[in-house]
């Protein structure tokens, strides 16, 4: 595989697809869809090829040498720019155990959401172009190892998302889209500030022997690269690292979304069309936690250790708060949205443990939450397509009317509840095992375990209200799932079940990296 | 009566200019306004040519006059096209009633 | 009073009087014909100023082109029977006063200024010199003007074209 | 047969029902007779487990067979080293007996259900659910580590949820399922925390390894208190699953499920899982933890028995009876009577399963009538059901020659001995009182259902004996309620083989955290009584089963306890006959006299109402508050800040328009003409503009005066 630009292909095939989609005539609706499907399936194949060729023993995280599928090209390199010296930004891609599972996850989710997009009626050409752009940007964030490149992809992602919600959304789409946009933009500003601060604090030796400021994430993780007086240099006694960390954290926290930055999520989910909800919950939320793992933690290990209790606390607040808020919802989609908040709390809690078990659990939880929540949103979408309402109290007894569908619902719900044997439990358990093992966050971890109970509470209550009981007369006509919907639900169900029984398939990808990350975090700047 | 010199030509030009301006200001009919414009242009041309004659800059002044004539031709063509369009739109060519620009 | 002067006054009078008629006539067709006289007068003045080529161009372009164009305009936009010009009487007096002041000012500027006169020889023929200038110093302007004319023609044609219903 | 093939046999028994579940679930709708596959599979599993039990108890009776595999490999974890999560299978005598009990009752319930569930719209799905239940229950039984127990523990909860809510069209059924799942989850959280305490310290879930660590003196976080906490927390799982106070509320409601399910899950097997779990962790329980367990068990048993006295629904009585008996077992474990607790688990499984199936038979023939006040005189119509039911009732009441007598007697002797040794006499007193109450309410049940005159003639006329498919399981279970299967001597359980198979594991907790009588210095005559015994599920090298002092104390009170329990049982039965058969004492008058007590009992001590008011309503209130808080405060702040920003923008804009621009306008106004004409000048007419130009030029000219 050496030399084959796998990651570039993964990232830019959607752009290529987008161009094709835009060139197709408006009448060729089906061709647009098939193009998108082709693009996403190629991506899926590439991601599988990547995993098959993945070296499980390579750590990555902070060492260039153990990253895989590296592509590094000087993207912008201008010598002697005013006071900057050489301005240098690399096109630097690579994966390690932290990103590989998420790359796989996004290809899966985008592939499945394509099927879900099949029923988009309004201007499918524009929709699929935006969809593919979103796809490319997401993939770019997961594979870029240069902060500038990361930031570019991060911001590019906003645009298609804004339009996808704002044009193809529900009744309050403009409000939701703008809320989403402003929230994320706000986070982006903080990230930009931190990024520039880091840029002026660290240098890297170029090939010609000169020193230049750098955006290279791996160089930024190496404390030897920092100037003695940089604003974010650890050796500078008056450094701003703490503030920068908070800023960066807020940028990522908005995306997770972490309490109290979460209120865009229910609105965005409720208004977004089903496939976009699927992608949003399945992939985009993971960008926040991934960013923290990839950037915040290794670049600021000192501050991370200092603040781990607070991160854990916010994780627990997310878990409990999200669950309680979900319990009171009357809108099916809003309920799932709040359950997403709750489940992302587990990820935060696991990361806050700074232990191998916890972070493994956190990344695995990202993966599982991706598949499970995707399933949940598809489930809501299916019922909404048929009944055109999402009121939890409008339904009842669907189990008899739509037995196959209810079967999938049961699997998805119990996976979300954290039933052993399904994937969600494994990651939840790992998170708790990891977090409980750390003395400082032990108490709040126990509070977080309330989430297990509350999660079961609202999920089962929903199951009862919508699927059990007697069927109202007006839903006698509802049809069970069709082949297209089966094509979306069956693969996800298989993933959820198989990973519940054999979690090693995914866990093995990340363990080496997580261990070296944990080691790095506990030894650097200590 | 003094010998005809530069000033005489300039005065003629000044008159032409004034009449042209008068037409532009007072006339309602767009075509008459155009005619006023032509008068103003001719006034300018006379000045060019006169200065060309009474200074030592060679034929540059005459050349300017030529350019103005060319521009005037172009302007007339465009202006008439506009006038025709105005006529098509409004049914008349009275410039004082065409004040859509006000909005 | 030389013959040159006489001819000048002749043409100047023709020009000014007919210009006056252009702006004061009530009939637009008449105005057009007075304009013809004005142009003719102006071209005569050009000749007096030794600008033979310009004078010829004036006659050809203005009288042969622009004026005909204006006449077409008159005929296309008015009924031949109803060529009376709508005029606003209210504004005439202030306009006359204003223009008068302006004219007075301009004329007084022109007459009072001490022009630095440098009378040059009238060349035998100006077209050769003009042509040389056109393709040397002014070649860019020349080309641009050509393009401009082309654009103007096409533009005018497309604007004036009747929309196909 | 080698040990490894015994392991494979166990795995086969485990996986068979799972296969059945998947096949029947996926294809049950298409092939109506597929349920027979599931029934066949469970029969095969039963035969296999009998065979396995035979092999184990003859060839490897003293061995503990363990097989492990790595489930998750977390690699070389910093500060811990190579960390793996292992799952494994442990087969000892307890396992093998439980395998048999579970598969047997499961198989019998399968047969019974074929007749009982006939015509149900989800007939085949029902069998699929039974399959997954059996699978998960077997998983708990053969697990060698806490994690695997927890996994199957939850799966059992799932199947219980599915089966309780099987008739989910009824809201009460789906409510009950949900209640069961959630109540169990509360216990599970505690259990999980307990497991986490152990894992954090030992980095393993395996019983044997944990016990090894503890016996080496490594206690969690260096304190015996944490060991106690771990024990109690893990026991919380049992509180949930075995319906102990205060989490017992789900079990009576669980009777909404089909009656054979109640027999299988909520009487015989699943609820016993809690007892089984405590038995598994018995070796690491400290004195404090054991005392807590004993108290919880004792309180539960008397509490539930007091409710069972007055219930009229036949299944409710049995449900509370189950809770009460489970309390007994838990109490027995708490006082250290490990063997008898487990013995009672097994005998109870059979006779309580029988009672439920019998009540199912009654309910079936009475067309789903469950109120005992509408029954009576059924013994003539349903002789087989009656006889078997009576045997089970005798067993649960502790009448000699029944299995229940053997186990209950030993159990009560255990509590008495405990009272003698520690001075906690309240526990045996409760134990004996419950024995009296049990005899009373069980005979009340029998008399009201089968004796006397029919109270609802119409229903009585339609009643009939159940088909063979239902009565044969009853007969099998009834015969298993006879003493002979356990011991040749009907008054001495210690003579039986069961007593020799199941030995209490040697405790591993540090000396200072044990009961006085369990300390090692009391082992003066070590090795004389139980020299052939084996160290149970604890460390493989231990040779002592339990402290000798306790054994001796139990021997000392064995016969007094036996006589006392027979007397009490007889009294209970006598009272029942006096009140309900011969009507010498008017039950209603008695109820009237003891009105407050009666009401408390009849209304189940208002526990449901209290919980609903204290917790459920408050939780829902709180969640609504959070939702309101989220929508109004948090989102409000966001929207407010957006509004605020827009407000600031508006103010800025207003300032710009009226102040800054106004100043300009004001200046213009002051200067006069220009300002005033600003608006009028904009006529939109070309000529006007030219006029302005002209005037401007004139003005400029006049100002400049170039002339």
C-alpha cells in the first residue's frame, strides 16, 4: 500500500463526485443519486481496505513514524514572509488508532445515509452536492495532521451543513440552521485564536535547515519545539496555555455538544431531514470529542491533567442532564437528540479518566453511538415518513402493525439502553471501568451511572408509548419496512450485534494508540 | 470690429453650448434633449479645433474633435435605442415623466 | 474686414441662429432641420479654422448619420401629424435666466482671458498628418474607439430590436 | 470424559437455546410448527445437562473446572501492564446442579406452555423468548467471573422484560415489564459499582483470581470497609433480581406475564439468580456484609409473608410467597448456612415452579380467572392438579417427607445457630414466624381454591382437568418435591448426597473482618468432620469448607429446630383450616378487628404508592423541570444573547441613523437651503439634475470669479 494515496482518495473522491453531480443535468435525478451511492461505496471499500492494511501495533498519536498511510506535501510554502520567516503549511494526512475507527464509522454512516437520502424530493442535485461536500470535509477532519488543514476542513463542514438544514429542513429550518451556524462559528473563532497562538509559539526545522513556525500537530505536541517565550510555550512563565485550552475546548465542546453549549442540537436534529440527522448524530458529533483527543490532550497534557475532573464533571452532567431532558420530551426526534447528548457524556467521562480503559471506551463509544444513534434516527425517520408526525403520544401498538420494524427498534433501543450483548454496553462499561479506576473522578462516575437507569427509563417508556399497547385506528394503514429501509437497518443491526459480542474487531485498532496516548499524557510535562 | 481671432470662435462655441444646455434642461421630448446634447458636443468640438489652430500643439486638437464625433455617433445610436425602448415602455418620450429612478 | 472675417460672421450667424431655432421651435421636425443648418455652420467654422478633414467628417457623420438617426427617432416615436412638442412653460424663464447668466459668465471668461495665441501655419492637407497621428500616438485610442463603435452598434441594434412576441 | 469435553458440553448446553431463539424468532412466523424445534432443543439441553451432571458428580465431584478465553485485549496499558478482559466457564457441583434445575424447569415449562399458550397470536415468538431466557440463565450459571454474570444478568432482565410484557396490548403488562427492568437496573447499578471496585483493585473479573487476591491479604483500596462495600454492592444486584426489600415491587407486578413464565422466571430460576450470585461471592463477604444480607433477607421474608396473608389473587399470593422464600434463602446465606440456602433454592425451584404451573392449570381451566374468591371446590374437577398442588403446598409449608421440609429445616437451624453464636436472635425468630405464616397462607390458598363449595357456579361448571401436556410436568415436579430424591433419611438432610455435593466455600476475607465464629483459631478439630470436602468455588487449595463452630452449633439445634418448625407449620395449617374450611373463625371479622393491619397487608404496605409518590413522580417532575430549564433558561440564554446582540446592533444602527447621521442632517439644516431641499431635489428627473449642475457651475463661477 506504500505510496498509494488512500487518504487523499478517501477525502477527495466526494469532491470529485460533487463535481460530477453538479455537471449532470437537472433531469438526471437518478444519476445524481447513483453517483453519490457510487462515491460513498467506493469510500466504504477504501476504508475497509485501510483497516485491512492497518498495522495494529503502530502507536501513532505523537510520532510521525508510527502513523500510517501518511501523505505529506508542502501545500503553502513561501520563504521570507515579512516577520514570519518561512510561511509553511503542509498537506499532511495520516491515520492512527484514534482516527481509523472514526474514518471507518463515517464511511459507513455516509454510505447508509445515502440510502436514506433517496427520498429527497426538493432539488436533489443541490442536496447531493452538499452532502458530498460535507462528506469530504468530515473525512478531511479525521485524517488531517496539520492544524491549518484541520481548521480548513472544520470550517468547510459548516457550509454544507448550514444549507442542508436551512434548505431541506423542517418548519423552523432557518432558525435551526442559523443557530447551528452561529454556535459552531463561535467555537471556530476560539479554535482559530488558539491555532494562531500555537503557530507563533512553536517552530519546526525545515529541510533546508531553517526554522519556521509550524501548524504541524505532531510538531506542536513535541515540547522541544516550543520557543522559550512563545505565548503558549510551557516554558514561558506567563503563558496563556490555560486560556487557550479553555478556548479550544469550547470549540470542540460546541460540537460534542457539551452542556451548556448543547441547545443547538435538539433544534438542528428536529429540523434536519432524516439523513442529515443521521450524519449529524452519527459522525459530526464525534468530531468534537475526536478533536479533544487529537489536539487538546496531546498538545496541552499539563492543562488536561489539571482539568480532568472538570471534564469528567461535564461528562456526567451531560449524561444525567441529557437523560432527564430526554425523559420529558414529547417529540420523538427531540428525545433521540437529547439521548445523543446523554450518550456523548459517556465519551467525555471516558476521556476524562485519562486511562487506557476509559479512552478505549470513549472511542469505542463514539463508534457505537454513531451506529446506534444512526439507527435511532432512521427509525424515527421511517415512522415520520409514514405518519408525518413525531408526537410520542400519537402512537401506540405499532408492534403489531409493523413487526419487523419493531424488531429493529427493540434492538436499537436496547443497544442505546446499554444491554450487554449489544455494542453500546461494551463501550459504556469500559468508560465506567476506566473512570471508576481514577480516584479523583470516582464519585462523579458513580453519579454518572444513574445514566444507566435513566437511559433505560426513557427508552423503555418510549418503546411502550409508541410500540406497545393498542394501535389507534388511524395508523391501521401503516406499512412495514420496505427493502430500501431494510438495506439501511440490517447492516447497522449486524454491526451493533457483532460488536457487542466481539468488540475486539474495533477495539484492537485503537488499543495501541490509546496506550501510547495515555503514556504520553502522563509523562509529558510532568 | 477686431479681426476674427480665437475669442470669436470661442464665443460662438459658448453660444452653441448655452443653447444646447437650454434644450437639455427645458425640452420634454427626449429627442430634443438629444439634439441639445449634440449642440453641446459641437460647441466643444469648435473649441478643440480653435485651440488646435491657435496653439502650437499640432493637430492633436483636431484629432480630439474627430474622436468626439465618433463618440457622438456611438452615443446617438445608443441614445436612440434607449429612446425607442422608452417609447415602447411608456408610450411617450417625455423625460420629465420618466422618474422611475426616484424610487 | 477681410473676406475671412465676413465668411466667419456668416457661418457664425448661421450656426447661432439655427441653433437658437433648434431649441425654440415647437415642431420637432423643424428642429431637426434647423439642427442640420447648425451642423453645416459648424463645419464651415471648421474650414475657417483650417480643419478640412474634421469639417468633412462633420458633414458626413453628423449630417449623414446622426441627423438621419435623429429623424428616424422622431418618426418612430411620434405620429407625424402630432409632432408638437410638449413644453413646460413654467421652467422657461428661470432656465433662460440661468442659461443667460452662464452664457454671460462663459463669454466674459472667454473674452477677458488673455489667450496665449500661437498662430500656426495652416497645413495644406490635414488628412495625412491626422492619419499618421492616428496610427502612431493615438493607435490605442483609435482601436478602442473602433471597438466602442462596434459595441455601440451591436448594443443599439439589440436594444432597439423588437421583442419577439 | 475429559474436563475439556465437559466444558464443551456446558457450552453446547448454553448455546442450544440461543440457536433456538434466533431460528424461531426469525422464521417462526413463516413456519408455524417451528416452536417444536425450540421444545426439542430444550429437551436435548436437558438430556445433555443430566449427562453432564452425571459425569461431573461421578468423575470430578471434587474438582472445579475452569476454562477462560480473552475477550478484550487492551494491550500494554501504562501503569497496569498487559490488561485483558477474560470470560470463562466454571463448572463445579453448584453449577451442574443449577444446569439441571434450569434446563429441567425450562423444559417442563416449554411442554406446559404448548397447551397453555395455544392460540396465542405470538405463539412462536413466545417460545423464542423462552429460548433466550434459558440461554441467559444458563450463562449466569456457568460464568466464572463477575463480568459474565453481569452480562447474562442483564440479558435475563431483557428476557424477563419481554416475557412479562408479552401481552403488551395490555398497558398493565407493558408497565410491569418496564417496572421489572428498571427496578432491576437500580440493583444492577449497585452491582456494577461493586464489580468496578473489585476490578479497579484486582484488574480481573474472575472469582478465583479475586478470591486469591483477597486471601493474600490484598483488600480493595487497602480497607476492609471497601471489601464490605463491594460485597454489599454486588449483593444489590441480588436485591434487584431476587426481589428483596426494598426492590421487591416488580415481582408481584411481573405476574402480568403468562403463568408458565411466572413459574419459570419469577419463581424457579431467574429470581434465584440473586441467591446464586450471593452464593458465588460468598467467600468474599465480610461479617458486616453478611449481617446486612441476613437482615435484608429476614425483613423481606416476613414483609412479603405478611402481604401474602391477605391477597386474593392466586398469583399474587404465590408471588409474595416467592419473595418471602427468596428472603429466606438470602437470609440463610447471610447467616452462613450456605448449603441449606442453595438446597432451598433447588427445592423451592421445583415446588414453586409446581405451584405456579398448578395455578396456571387452574387459571387455564377457569378461563383466566385469577381471583380465589371466585374459585372453590375444584379438587373434584381437577384431581391431578389438586394432588400435585397439595404436595407442593406441603413442601413449602415444611411438612416432613417433602423436600421443602429438608431444606427449610436446615435453613432454620442455620439461623438459630447463628443466633446462638452471635446473639442476633431476631433473625431466627423472624425465620420461624415466617414458617408459620407460610403454612397458613399456602393452605388458605389451597382451601379457597380447591376445597369447599364453588363460589362461582358458572365458572365452576366450565372448569375441567387440564390436558396431559400440562399435567405431566406437574406430576414430574411433584415427585421431585418428595424427600427421596435428596436424602434417604427424611429427617436428616445431612445424610443425603446433596449435602455432600454442595459445601460452603472457605471464606477468604481477612481475619479481622470475619464473624467471631468464623475465625481460624476456632478450627481446633480441623479436618475431622469434612475431610473429604472440597473448597467449592473459592481457592482450589482450601481444604476447609466452613468454620467448625458453626457446623457444631447447627448440629446442636438441628432437632429442636425441626420440631419447632413442624409445630409451627402444623399450627399454620390448623389456623387455615379453622378459618377457611371449618369456618370456626370468621376471617372477615378478624380482618375487621385488625383493620389497620389488614389494610396495610392488603395494600402491600403502600410501597408502590410511596415509591410512586417519592421517586417516580418526583423524577418525572425533575425531568420536566430540566426540560423546561433547558428550553427556557439554557436555550433562553442563547436566544437572549442573540436577541441582545441584535438589540445592540439595532441601537448602534439607531445611533448611526439618528445621532451620527442626524448630526449631519442637523448641520445641513442649519446651513439652510441644502438641507431643506435634500429630499425635493431627488426628483428622479434627469433634467432636474442637469439644472443642479448648471447652477452649481454658475455658483462656482461666481465664487471663483475667473473673469
